[in-house]
C-alpha cells in the first residue's frame, strides 16, 4: 500500500475526532521562570474539556522545539509535570536538559491524566468505541494540535519541530510523526514492538485501553506505520529486557521500519540496551540528546 493511502486509512480507523479535529482554543493562565527560561502555563480546550499544558521557551530568540508526549506508567496523577519533574523511568526531568540544548518544548496533559483523571482511561476508551471513535485518535489529535501551536508560535522555527516521548509517549511520538510531515525528527524511547506479535504472545495486555484501534492489525504492522516517517530522522531506543518490547516483536518491527528507510538509512538509528528493561538508561539519555541536537540543529 502506498504511503498516502496508508495514512488515509489510518486516519479513518482513528475516528472522526482525529480526521476531522478542529482547532482548540488556547489560553495562557500563568508564567514562571524555569532554569532561566520561560515556562508558560497554558490551557488547550478540546471539545469543551480543558487540557493543561506546559510550554517551555526562551525569553527571546527563535529556537527549535519538540512536542513532548508524557508516559502512562499507570500513574494517572502524573501528566504534563513529567516534563518539569520527571518520573521514575527517566534519568531525571527532560526540561532542564532541553533548556541546555536550546530546545523549546510543549507538553499537553493527556486524557485521563493529571487534571483530566475523570473520566478515567477505561471509561473514555469504551465511550469512544461506542461512538465510532478511539481514545488513541483523540490523543493523537491533541498532540497534532500541539504541533499546530508550535508551528504558529513566533519563537519556534516551524522547520525544526521534533517529537519525543517514553513508553506511551514513545508510541504517540512516532505515530504523530508518521501522520504529520511537519515533524522533522522523532526520538522514541522504550516502546517499539510489532503489535500482532504482542497479541500472539499475550503481551498486549500490558498496554492500556488507550491503544485500542479496531481493524488496525489487518491493515498495517507497527514498523510499517513507523515507516511512514521516512526519510525524516527517527531514533528508536529500547531495552530488550522490556516486557513491552519482547525481542521477537522488536525484530519484526525493526525489519519493517528498516525496509521503509531503504535509501535513507542514515536517517534511521537504533539505541539498544540488550539487558535493560522499561526505563531510560544514562547511555540512552546521552544518545537522545545527541540525536536531537544533530537532527534539529539546522
């Protein structure tokens, strides 16, 4: 299937909330100093529901930026604050190191997390499916609205927008890049596995309801979806001891995305920790920062 046709089919499976999403109203509710940069407290309004967001930017100047998609981790109290405070699976918060790298960042709180914990994930996912929608499509539509915001902001270079995330945030980052050509570089940490193989192994039960997309597996494999990012820069970082990324499921996805990057292999990179699990390691953090500097520097 041609890339354009696959993108269109994926948009249809994700539901009208993704394919027909309108522009949200964005308001600023506060402003703080953060490591010498400005931390804007924003609210995106999606279908009448406010979604808090942090926008980290310099006081002046024009810089590259990343959409920072926060993780799941069954920690529903933690949403956008992952950017500024980190979480146990990370080597500290990304906020300070992005400041040091000269990268602005936007983190929008996902449905069912932080201030949006009610309704919960299961209730949202079930209601969406009954309505011909998907929670995954809603999440992706909201992250795409984040790209819209960054691309229109006077302090962001719209030609240098990236996507970054771990776990749920990882999958959101590479799906977003697959469906939005404005994403120039994507760093995806700790969640890259062929979904059909996860189902065969029973490992799909480790994922939340948010990822349910009816009809996806007959249409495309994980690596084929990620392959839509080619020839733009993509970094995939995994630990092979991660139950969400079993070695066989990873190898299937890796083969598919590598095939999609034939002729642009220099734009695809892997950081593999053979003995580690579902967490960012110090070496992984260093690899991510080197990748973002290289891919978004010019």
